[in-house]
């Protein structure tokens, strides 16, 4: 079966792919040379990564606005990912707000129907 995409969706998807590759490139430079090293033009690796992460964030916003991808579902998936990885991470610190959100989600998840839970979590996430 052939699935066609709208021109808007196709362009948004290609933008996310391009920006994801730029984030990977910036992270690879840091893995090889460190945060303090610089590109030949003098741009610090940290600055380059920050710019690429901003570009990627914008690209994902464009994707959400131009496709059926739902921002609320992305936010919920972020919390679910946290739940899956938190016990496996030994060195990195996760944002405090994610801890708070996950704890809140655990406390209310049994008491609320799924739709209402999603709405409440999205409302909490909108504050951050």
C-alpha cells in the first residue's frame, strides 16, 4: 500500500531528519574532541551543540504544527521514557521537574480514567 504525504508533512519530516543529523554531528565532535574544543571557525563545540539543539527543537515544533503528531502525546512519552531509564542511569542528572511530574503521575494514575490522566498531566507539563 502506498501512503502519500502532504507537501507540508514531507517538508517538516525532512527538516527534522536534517536537524537530527546536525545534532548527531555536534555530539560526535564533542565525544571526539570535548566540550571546550572549537570548530575551525572558532565556534565552541558547546555553542554549536546548543544551536543545533535549538534548530532541532524548532523543527519538531514545525512537525507538530504540520502533521498529526500530537504535542501532548510527546510530553506523555517523555515521562514514560523517564520511567524506563531512570533506574539505568548512573552518572547523569535528570531535571527535577521530570521527577516531580513522574511522582505526580504515579500518585494519580490509579485514581483517574486514562483520558483525564492525560489531560491533567498535559496541564502540569504546560507549566514548565
